[in-house]
C-alpha cells in the first residue's frame, strides 16, 4: 500500500540546487514530521472505531526521517510491548480460517487513513517547506 506523488524528483533537484544536499534534511525533516503526525492522528481516529484494549492505537510510532532509496522519507509503524505489528496486516486485509474468509471490523482502516489524510498531508508539507523558502 503506497501513495505515488509525481514530480518529487524534479522538486528535490530544485531544492538541492538551491540549498545543497547537506542542508536538505534541515528543510525537509520538520515537514515530514508534521505530515507524519497528521497521518498518525488519522490512523488513531480510524482505529478507535474497533478498539478493544487500545494496544494498536498506543503502539503507533513515528520513526525519525531517513533516506530510503535516496529519497528523504519517514515511516509510521507499530512498536511496543504488545507487539501489535504482528497482527496489523491481519486486521487490514482479513485472513482465512478453516477455509472461511474472516474480515475483522478494522479491515481497510490503514488504507482509509492514508486516503483521508493524503491532501492534508501534502498541504502541511508544502506549507512547512514554503515557510522556510
């Protein structure tokens, strides 16, 4: 599950030509962190709808920005004492038990969160980067 944004390479080339590669993280990281916080908040609101113990909500974690295949990115994952990362994919896509397809109440909640927050994420990232230009 991913979101494709076109024109990112061209934008990055322009930013590198203006600020230099070594200064790019100082420009981009605050925007990525603010955008990830919005997506995490949307995830939490989607997960509240089918919450049992709340462990899946409590373990939502925003990693530090890093380079992924040469592109600055940030990851949202699940880390915590109850190891919810092991069952998030089962909740997202459903599973088969004894030949019968099981669709939990939270099926599709991660994809729905990404779809809901996509425009707001872009707006926040644009605003944060625009403020520094």
